[in-house]
C-alpha cells in the first residue's frame, strides 16, 4: 500500500480511485420489483398485449346482448330463451350446436367470464408455443427483414418456456371455473357428456404430463421419458380442436382453425427439417478428453453458407450410441481449419456419458447433424462492443463469435470454468487469440497440470469466482475512456511498447542535462500513457530503501546503488542529494537502465488497468453514460448457472445494457 501511495503522489499527483461515489441505491423491495418486471414481464410484453386484447374481446361479447353477445336482455342471464329444458341442462342451442355456457346469477356469470377470459388468453400463447419450435421457419425468417420486428425469434426458447408455463396453469383455471359453474347448477355430468367437457378433460389430464417434466423434473427424469411425454402435445392439440364448434364464431369457436393451423404448420416444418436439413457426416473425428468429447466434422456447402453455422447450434445424432436421440450443441470453427465445424460434448448426462465411455480411443465413425439453427448469440452483430459471459462448456458459442467477428467488433470474454483439462485445451488450441479482454476464472479444485502462460496480458487466468457486478462496468469504463483498451496488452502492442520504452530510456540516458528524477518521471509518464505501470519495480525499490534505513537488506541496497554508476548505458554518475526522493529516483532509474541493457522489459511493464477490481467511480461512470453509447454494448451469456443469469439480469437492469441468454435448453 505505502509504495503505491508514495509513487502515485510523487509522480502522478493524486490517489487512484478518487472521484464521485455511487449514488444511494433503491430500496430492496423496489429493486426486487423492478428485477421481476424486467425478467418476467418486459420480454413478453407483445404477447401480453395480444392476450389482453383477446380477453377484452371475449368479455365484451359474453356480457353483451344478441346478435353478437350471449346475455339475454330480458333476464340479464346467459340462458337459452327458447328452451327452458336446455337451460336447466346447462346448454344453449346456437347456430346448430349445443354449448354448455349457461350462467344464471352473478356468481355463475362471474365464473363464465373468468373461464372464457382464461381460454381466450391462451390464443396468442398457443401460437407462440408452436412457432418457437418451428426451426425451419425461424431460419427462413431470420434471413428476412421481418426478423427486425419479430423479437420472439431472438428469444425463442424463453418465449416457449414462458408460454408453456402459462398454459400449464391456465388450463386448470379455465377448467376450475367451468366446474364451479356446473356444480352450482347441478350439471357436473357435462364434464363427460358434452364435447366441450370431454375434450377439456383430455386436455387438463395431458397438460401437466407435457409441461411439468420440463419445468420441475429435468434432473430426475431421463431424456427419453421427458421427450416422449412432450409429444403428448399432439393429443393436447387434437382435443382442443373439438372443444368448441366453429359455428360459434364470432362468440368463440376460433380454437379449431387457430390450433389446427399451428399443428399442421409445425408438422410440415418438422418434416422439412428432418428431410432437408439433416446430413450424414461419413467421417467424423471424435477426440475424448476427461471432461467430454470434441467432435470435428466437414459439413456440406449448404450447411456452411447458413448464417447460423457460426454462432448457432445443431442437433447431433450418433447412431452407434442411440439412433433415436438428437441433442443440441453450439457450433464453432476449428481455428486452424475454418472449413471444419466442431461441437463439444460435456460429460454431464446419460447420453454424453455413453458417448464418452464408447470412446476408449479416438474414432472417425459417422454421425448425423441437423441444422444449423439460429440462437440468441446470432444477435452479436447488432453491437459494436460485446461482453461474452460463459460458464463451463458455455464457452463454445463465444468461440464462434470470436472467430466470426474478432476483426470487426470489440469482443470481451468472461469465462468461469472449473475443468482444468477443458481450460488448457481451449487455450492451447489458440481459440482465444484476439484483441479483447479474456478473463478466465478458474474455480476448479484440481491444480492445473501446466502453468498457463500467454504472451498477451489481455488474457488473464484468475483463480477465483468472477464478480460480474464489478467486472462488466469496469470493462465498459476502460474501453469508453480509452484507459483500459485491451488491445494495449496484446503481444503486438507489448512488443511496440518495449521498443518505445527501450528507445526512450536510451535517449534520456544520453541527455546529461536531466537529473535521474526527471528522466525517471518522463519514462513513467510514457509508460502510463501507453496503459502500463511499473508497480513491481516501485515496490521493490521502496522496500530496499526501507530495509536499508532499518538496518536490513543492506546487500540489496548496495547492489542497487552500485548500478547507479556501473550501468553500461552511461558512465555519468548522478549527483542528486541523498534524501528519500533522490535515492528513490536514482535507484529506479538505475534499475531501468539495467533492465534495458539486459533486454527484459517484460519484467517491468505490467497492465495499469485491472478490469477485475471493484471501482465505484467506474460503476458511476457507466450508469451516467449516454444511452446511445450503451446501445452499442451487448451482454451475452451461455451456460446453466441460475446464479449467473440472476446476476446478469441485475447488471442489465442497473446499467441499461442489453442482455441475451443462451442456456443450452433448446
């Protein structure tokens, strides 16, 4: 602490980190409410608006009088005015069909309004459920201008999960209020005697079988069981198509044409994908690591031309493991051969374990690949500055992004990984050779088998968990102020820096009109302007002086003082007075001369900007940054950590920077 403080006051005139502090934050309850809104409401607002309009439509028609409405103007109830027997049986004869929608009294009318409103709120949701799984349609639309207006394509899985969860509970609300109404009439037999009741019964039974295994039992049920139960959506859709007759239009009856169209289009889309977007890779290179399997394959020209081939994902089928299972994986290029696409199978499930066990040695047996399909990572081109956050094998779409855009975008990577072999593999294969910040947080318990070394100081392996709330604003601050530009710390920039440092030191050493203090200050200013510091040198010299004054370490001090007059760069002896500042300057300058003579500038030059350090000044700066500048920044995450997703949502909300999540849940 003292050496840094001493040197900063002596040469730079102030203490690092001074400035305005972060303003007082929101109350906890307000913050939670805002976060819930940005997580659960805002991404789906367009769908929600469509739902509200549908609800308003059916509520108005339900309480209106004929010819459009159902309320009898004489009784103000919903009855069959022409047949009392039908009313007693809970039925109304409309346009040639019997409908169980009788509601007598305010309680029954309230139940009917709620049940019908819940039904019509499903219409936009049902469309979303199916369109988010129409892979070929999504690929086509993503290449058209329509993609600018269909945000649902960019968050297909999130919308699908949102819609599925809504349906899982809304069908119970719809059913419950119908049953309450029928029970108050004494017409519970309508549940199995009417088409609406019987089809609804089928739907309410199969819906939890479709939704709950994906929502709550992903870890306890096998993939085959969950996938097989999910195909019950065909029975769900078939049952609902007979729930209300089409002749009920405009007062209901839309379910058959809407849901029927969805199921037909989905089936055609799935058939197209299976028949025209699948290809067999005859020679597939499988390479087993302890943590998983890398698969390299040479795909067709059709596959490579697709924009989704770089940053998207594909489904893999390995027939000699199980010819019925297709699993999704992110695609990335081989840095040594761009014509080869790769996926990485993390050894984390039944199927991937089976693949890993089958590879007692590397093999080139065939596999099938289906795709490619767009993922949220394909939105990276919308941002000039990207912060890619990955956990574990979530690094793979980030690698594709780096490969595709490293020459045209500013890309920064934050990767939390606990598998040492995976870390060493991706670093050794030079996947991270680019000019952005590469902050790798190793959280594994095993020691790395070999020290991770890089000529670039913009690639940092840090042995702790990342504090994203500090790192992300720090990166934005460093780049927007030019104080922490990552390209300053690449090997190319460091070589240029070493050259400038050497030339400037030699030039100053030959200038006998300057004192050591002046020479040292000029070199320090040059180093600081280029984004580096000499903290280790300052600490070493200060400690040597301190030890010398206290009677310890005389040999170190003597050696440094000897270098003041014996450096081969100059025969001139300095004559500054022997006080602390003069001695400090002379010793620092002597060490610089010695380092330049020995050609070891790397031992002095260290990055002055550290994106991992918490700094409230930087956080305040980013919060106050112009909104148009923030629009050039995007945060992307891939991985399965709910904690990281939660942290990123808070960061996105606090700093108003766009967040896109890709979670392998396709």
